[in-house]
C-alpha cells in the first residue's frame, strides 16, 4: 500500500508540475477531466447517479462542459465576466434539474435536485478556480499556493501530529487528526508560503523579499485552515453514506474526491484572497 501511495503521489506531482507550468489548453483540459470524474464520484456517493444514463447526472455534465468551454474561450480568445458567467451556468444547471423534477414527477425527487446542484458546485465548479487562479496577474506563481495550502498543510499536520499530537480534533470524522497537528499544518503551510514568496521576490530584480513573502504566508495559512474543512467535509459525506472511498482511480489514494478533497476548498479561497491582496499590486 505504501509503495502504491508513493507511486501515485509522484505521478500526481509530475502532472501538477507540467500542467501548472505550461498552463493554457493543457491545464483547461486537465482540470476539466478531474472535475468530471470528481462530479461523477460525488453523484454516485449521494445515490443520484447509479449509472451514467441518469438524466440529472447528464444535466450536471452539460453544465460542466459549458462552464469549462467558456473558461477556455475566455483564456484563449476574449475576456469573460467570471461572476456573470458563473451565475448563468449555475442557474442553467438548476433550471435543468428543476425541469426534470417537474416533468418526470414523481419519478424524480427534490433531494435529487439538491444533490445534483450540490455536486456541481462542490467538485467541478470549485475545482475550476485552479484554472481561474492560474490566469490571474502573477497567477503562474500564485496558483501553487492552492497546493501549498492543501497538500503542504496535510503533510505538515501529519508530521506534527505524529510527533506530538495528543488532543483529538474531530474524533467522529477523523480519529487520527489532532489539534496539535492542525496547528502544525497551518503554521507549516504559512511558512512554506513565506519561503516560496520570499524566493520569488528576491529573484525578481527590484523587489523586497517581503513583497510576495508576507502575502503568500497569509494566504498559505488561511488556505490551510480552509483546507481542513474540505478534508473533513469529504470524510463526513463518506461516513454519512457509509462508503470507504469515492473511487479507485488513484491507486493507494482512492478517487479524485479522496485526493482533491482539500484542494476543492483551497482553490476558490486562494483565488479570492489573491484578488483581494494583489488587486492594486503592480
């Protein structure tokens, strides 16, 4: 199991490095595919999409395709109003689900509409902020904070928890997680963000070390706190629906939802924090 996890982890890191560095259509397609798989896993976990012929599932898939096509067009050809476009796609998915609910009543249930919209917002929509962050000013540098806040926090929390973890944080959801580990994860992610930002600042002629260092530390620490909520939320859903993993796509890790549970939450958090911190940055 250890070697499976290690091998899968190395492959994921390589994919992240290649796609985030190159960006463009490669990143668009990669995030789209990850989102599609994550959406499918979540819909199955919630009991809506037991097979791909489910109409509610297809409404969500259509919404995912539309959203990512619009992101791609915005990245490559013309600037789009992100807020307006996002709201439009979300409403179309909702209207599509309600259409099925009304005209296939009583076959369709209200909880299916709720679960479908929830799944669309949870996995594909939130993950799309990886793409949106990469296309911000300084996005090529900022996008790494998503993974520093999530995977970096997770690694630091695990190490600190193993060394000195005593007080359980959420014993019902994740018995091995401790308050000490959580604190270590937040501090660790903030420190990694600070070092990363300071190095970027020093390498950019004419910039002080704190130009990126301090903002990146703040974003890293806040993102780390939010990443823990993502991790625990995914665990809560699994426990409520009595499943061990969301899927088997990634050997030793489970599915996309198992591996990207914290990334799903840090992606929009880092995007909006970066917009606030760097809105007047030149």
